[in-house]
């Protein structure tokens, strides 16, 4: 009897080790290319509440879409994120940030750690959580679409079971981080840097405000001792070379702008308020100031700054961004001090005097007469 108990215990231990090693092998296995597509958009659909309760996985509760668009920005693809605002019932679309770009790239060339075909007539185990109530992603490439249903994580957490739906169904073992991104909402996929530069440089900045201040400066970058520097001129009024600090201040304040809050953030007060603070007008008559930035790649971005407001304990300035006159974002909020700095830098440029180099002194005759 004792020997049977020992044998039973040994079998249980061996089964556990086999299961553990199988899971670990799945997680550590080399990835293989499953598909390669030129994606136009990715649609996310949330799970039901029952699926969330069963699995404990808290995926985002509302649908949203990531788009890849041509013709908005010059010489590059444009990523955007669209969702329906529950307060106003209107579609909200912002430029997509690095999370959107990375997601499109990762699923354009989709790699998996393992595949297993589901034979016709075979039921998928309920424990895999791949039913009709699970979250799903739909990928579009021209007239082609592919659907992935998101299932349970493996025990070690770095991989997840996924079902590729279609005429032939495949259960995939896939890196979990690709899908865990969708546990957060569209805010996490939006661009939070208001002015982004890669290899490009700012070619020109124009500023005008309601008080009548109007300035325009341009930039001719140069390299000194292997260090890239900007060279600023004021083109408005008297054309002058600017003290480097004056041009750099306005440049630095513009490139440093970050989204502090989106209107649909938890503490964002909603788009109902946001659209009142930053009216959706075709012209800039309702804004305190407008800044136009021309980038070296030919793209042009206009920023409309509106009246400062308080949301909770924060003082914020609503900003509307327009890219190449054909993509206008809803308002975002930046810290109020950011606009104050931009305004002060513009006024300093307006009042600037031309750089005057000291005249070279003439050498006098210092010899004494005898």
C-alpha cells in the first residue's frame, strides 16, 4: 500500500514537472513569422464583463481604432487613434503616439511562438477563454481582414493563448505584451508630445496674439565643433539677427510642450467643457494666440492657445493643434505656465535690437617726440 502511495506521488510530481516544462518551453521558444501585412487600421473590441470576471484580466471596456493614413503628413505615414466619446456621442480622433506606431509595426509582421490548427468539429476548451465574449482585434489590409481573439495567459505570464478566426482556425501562442497594451484605453495610444522632431529641424516659427504682438523668425542650423546649433533671424518688422538665447527660448518652449490632460481623462472634465473652452471654429478669432511652426520636411503645424482655466487643482491652457490644414485635433490641456513662457519669449523677440559687433579700435601712434 505504501509503495502504491509513493508511486502515485511520483506520478503527480512528474506530471507537474511535465506541465511546467511544457509551459516554459512555449514561453521560451523562438518566434516564427505568422503573417506579414501592410496594415490600414486595427480595431479593438472589448470583452464582456463575464469574461473579465472569469479571467481576472482587465481589458479596456470600450472599442477604439488605430489608423494608418497617407496624405496628412508629408513624406511619412500618419497614425491616429479614434474612439467615440460617451459624453457627447461624437467621434474623437487624435494623432497616434509611439504606442500606436509600435502596435502597427508589431502586428504588420506578426510573430508567434507556436501554432495549432483547430480541426473542424472540434470544440475549443473553455479553459482557454477564447469564446465569443473574449476581447478581439480585427486587422485590415486593403480588402483583407484578419481577426484574433485574446485568451488566457500561460502560467508564467509572458505568453498568451490567441485564436486566429477564419476558414481555418489556429490557436496561437503569442507574446502577451502585444495584447496587454489593450488593457489601457485610447489615451495611452495618443501622441502626448505636441511638437515632435526626429531628424527634422524647425525652419520657421510665427506667433500672433490678441494684443497685437506678431513675430516671425527663421532658423538656419549649422554645425560647430561637431555640435549642431540653430541660427535665428527675426523676419517681422526690422530684419535682424537674434541673440541666440532669444530664438532658443521660443524654440525650447514649443518643442517642450506636453499634453498634461486629455478632456476624457479621469480628471479632464470631459469634452463638453473642453469644446466650450476651445470652440471648434474654422478661424482663430476665439483663441488668445496662434503659433505656426514650419518644419524642414515641409510639414506645417498650427497651435491655437485658448484662455487659461482651472480643472481640479491645476491651472491649464486648452490647445488645439492643426496639422497641414487637413487634420484638426480636439482640444488638449497643457500647463498654463507653458503658454506664459511662449508669450514672454515672443515679446522678447519683438522688442529685440540688432546684434551690434564692437568696432575694431584703431592703433594710435604712441611714440613720444623727443
